[in-house]
């Protein structure tokens, strides 16, 4: 298995790397940016990420007492939003494969007073270590494009979903307004790495993040992947002209 994964190639931004090496490379990116991750989110999206996350939270349909899983939850914005929805009698599990990001998320959760109904666990999205049918809602925000085996991650999220629950994927996607693409490319490949160097001292990681967006499946392709993973009644909604998209799929 290891020899096969070493030979098999996958994308790391615009670079092709060994399948077995992508997770290590991605870990290096997020180890580097963790300390300035939230500030950079505000700066590089001009605050729009907050609106996108609010829309995602409005889609969850979570009620008091339910259980939710936030995959690749990073510094915990979506987890804390869901914790408000499920209330003191519910539970949210904040997970991330990256220990540095998870440590930041744990600290923020505690600082915001969510010690009672948010738990934190390091976990790989491709093989979530939870029982079948454990959660009423599973979210992944801006994390799927960094996963090596995206179909495996979608199947894993489907597996832990209870009947009637849904998987919600918030991710950068493909602009639906062709006239804006040149301007978007200029911002992504020129301004963003410079901003990353200035604020986080790391241009390369933000160059990778821009490239990873371009390599991520477009809206229709991701929709098909969700259906293939066993999710039903799948749909998506573009936000900010397709700059990001929210995909939803259900378990019946």
C-alpha cells in the first residue's frame, strides 16, 4: 500500500506530489499560518468569511439537544455557532487533523465560554473515528480542498450522519462571473502572497492556498462527488458570485 501511495500523484496547489506526501505538506502550511489564521481570514476576504459562515450556520437546521460535527474546524468559528444552536443539552465536536490549528481552536472555544458543549479531537477527515450515525449535522468549512482523498472524506462524513441529518460543505469555488476572473487571479497570485508575507511572514503558504482553490472541484463536480458518497437530495448555492459555494447533502 505504501509503495502504491508513493507512486500515485496528487495536487499540492499547482505542484504534483506523492499521494502519501500531501498531508505532510498541508500540515506544514497550517503549522506556519495558525498563529495569524483568523487575522488573515479577515484581511484576505475583507470580512466576507463571517457572512459566509453565518449563511452556513443558517442552513444547519440544528435544534437544542442535537449533536454536530465540525470537520477541519480550525479555530472554531462554525463550531461555536453550532454550539449556540444545540444549546447546553447538545454537543458539538470540533475536529482538525492539524494539531496547531486545533490548539488555537481549543483556546478560542474556552475563551468564548463554550467549555460545556464543545469537545475537541484531532481527527483525519478521510477516516473519522466516530460511530456510524452519530451526528445530526456534519460541516466542513474551507477544509475539503486540503484533503488528499476527498471522496473518502465525503463517505466518512456520510457514514457518521444520522438519518435526517445533513453534510454541509462551505468551500471556495469557481467564479460564475467570467469578467471578474482576471481581477481575481491578480488578487490571488499577486496581492495575497504579499499580504501573507507582510502579516504572517509566509508568502508560500498563501500562494499554495490560492492555488488549492483553483485545483478544487467546481460546483457541479463536487455535487456529483457528494451523490457518489451516498448523500441524497444534494444541492449547492453560490455566494459572492461563486467565489464560495455551500453544498448540502442529506442522509435518509
